[in-house]
């Protein structure tokens, strides 16, 4: 016998085959297992899906597109999303007794009112034998109104309302507050927002949501508020009461770039200062500036409402002036520089030689040949009560407020936009009111372009594609611009190919 034959014999001796047994039911050869049954016979004898329902009902509200998670929680979820799959798995009883190894959706027609979920489960059966099985659970989508939609249809869609008001002739304050509310997502709890001629109404499901918005407004504006409640129903057996709450919130009628005359008690409390001042900003305090001395005053909310006052003149009375000459006086305060300017009315320029020499806080910004907007205090009409605190002191002739930029091409060159709240328009809106509101909105957009501090407080979004943002136009030279780095992508307007 050759050595090769001995090697083959050793190989056959060491090679072993796995032992096979016969299934006790069908007689098919199979690897041994504790149950002595093949997989097919084991599935016929043992059903690990027993006790798990194959068809269930899930309730869906068409009004708000939310699903009911028992007992009374409504959850918003998209079709074939993780949130919906998690919600459906929680509805399946008996699934906690098995091991869930996989779960996924089976495609169905969107209008079929059916949602199918394919499950793969494992369970130990018959003495350490693990059986795996796949099956489909079908959910029937039944319509049911949620509590909020029921209240809306019954005209009981709110239980607390915050009435925000400001008695001024423009809407710029509410445009700014709208952007702050959007940035901090305070509008998500509102069930309705309604416009009024002098403000907005924010409607909520409960008092705590309205109080949250009130706390936010208190932190950004010097407001005052009152709370009232109306009894809707009363259960004498359980001694429970249902109220509707109304928060009445008032914003001071003083805005940026307004000229005010402080009442005597306020001026005396601040050191007997000159009462005619320019409002430079309104936050949680009212910031006032004396253009002649650069004296800056922060007036808190309680001090204002203790002795309230109104604006002598507002931005609707601004007049265009041309700067003939300007000379800084060497006095500075924050971003302001005191200067002496020689100016003339733009409407009088070339017609007469009337000139004015005024002091202004815009010495850092104005140059000869520039245009500025200001108030002609000589030709303005005032109520005697408004200027009663002046005494023997006289009003300044001219108060310059800001540098003027031509607004001809600014709207066309604008490559950014703002988001807006979903509001219900006020009733009986006249054409003149709509035009005035459009002008106020354009003034607000220009104010954003001119004030970097305001842009830091709100979100600005790209209105054109990125390749067009980099293209600069020669018409934009000398105009205030918003930098590209300050803009955010508007994902609500993106298409699938853009992602």
C-alpha cells in the first residue's frame, strides 16, 4: 500500500458528518433539537403569535392630522415615520411576551385607510428551542375629532386670550414682536392669532400658555398688564369652575425715533433734565437721548406707567434735510458723536437760502452732501399738555434723527426675507389701511437693514439661491446691506432635489 493510500485513509477517518434524526411527525431527516420536530412541523404545532391581535383600530383627527395615543394624548406623526411606528407598536397587546427582532411598514395606498406593519418576533418553545416567525398586523384608520378641534367647531377653541395693544398710528412694533415670537417658537401653543386695528389677540387652550407669552413680553418690552376672568360653567356637585381668562397687555405709545417731552415729575426725578428727548430704542426699558448734550436715560416700565406720556412727533412727520457742513465737537457717548451741522430743507434747496445750524448726535455718520431725516419742531403743532413741562425753555428748531438712504431700488435688491405668523386678518379692512400697513412693513424691513443690533435678535432667511446671493449689483453701492453670513436657509421652501 502506498503512502498516498494511508494519507487518504487518515483523512476519511478524521472527517465526521453531523448526526441526523427523523422528525417525529413527518419523518424528514433533520439536525437534532430538543423538540425532535422540523421547523415546518414546529410552526404547525406552536404559534408564537397567539395572543397578538392581527387587526387593530387607530384613531386619526383630520383637523390637526394627529393620532390618538390612549387614553387622551394626541401625537403628530407622518406616514411611515419612526414616531408613527413607535405609536403603533405600543398599541399591540401581547408583544411584550415575545422578543421583537424587526418591524417595518408594508406599503399601502394612502387613501385606503389601512396601515400595515410587518413584525419579526422570536420566542423560546419546547425546552430551549427558539422559534422565529414573521407576520403582518393591520391597522384600520378611523376618524375621530380631538378635543381641540371639537372646541374649535363649537366656537370654544380658546380658554385664555392675550390681547396685545399699542395706541400708535403704525404697525412696526408688532412686526418686530412677530419676529421675536417666531424665533423663540412661542406661536406653537397658540390655537389662533387675530389681527386688530391697534394690536393682536393670541388665543390659547389654557392659562399657563398665555402666561408664558406674557412673561416673554415682559422681558423684552416695558408693558403693563391686567387679568380678567369670565365664569363659563360651574359644577355644584364637584365644586369645579370653568373660566375664560383674558390678559390685557398694553405697550407704551413711544417708539424708536419718536421725540417726547417728559412730564415734570419724571424730568424732576431724573435731575431736572431738559425734557425734550429722542427715543433711540425700546427694549425692557425706554432709552432716551438728548441730541444737544448726548445725555442718555434708561426709563424702566414702572417709572413710565407711574407717569405715562406720549410722543410729540413720530416718524410720519419726518422731513428730508441736506447736510451742507458738519463739524464734530469731540464729545462721544457709546456709538453717538456730538457735532454741529449746517443743514437746509431738501424741498427748499435751490429755492431760497434758508439754513439751520443745529446740534446732532449723528456726527459719526453724516458727511457734507448726505441727506438726513429730522423733525421741524417750529412748524409742528402740539397740545399744551404735552409741552407743559418746558416752562420758560424753548423747543429746538430742528432735531435730526437718522441718515437717509434712497428707497427706490432697495426692495428690488433685497435678497432676504422674513417669516410671518398665520394670522386671521381684521374685519372690514379698508384699502387705505392695507396700503399704510404695506408702507409700515417696508419701513420695518429698511430698519432691519440699517440696524445690526436688531438683526441679531431675529431670524433672516435666504430669498434667492446661494449662487445669486454672491452676485453684487452696482445699484447697491452706498445702501445698507445684510451680510450673507447672517441669513438662514428656509427649509420650508426647499424641494427634494435641493436636499
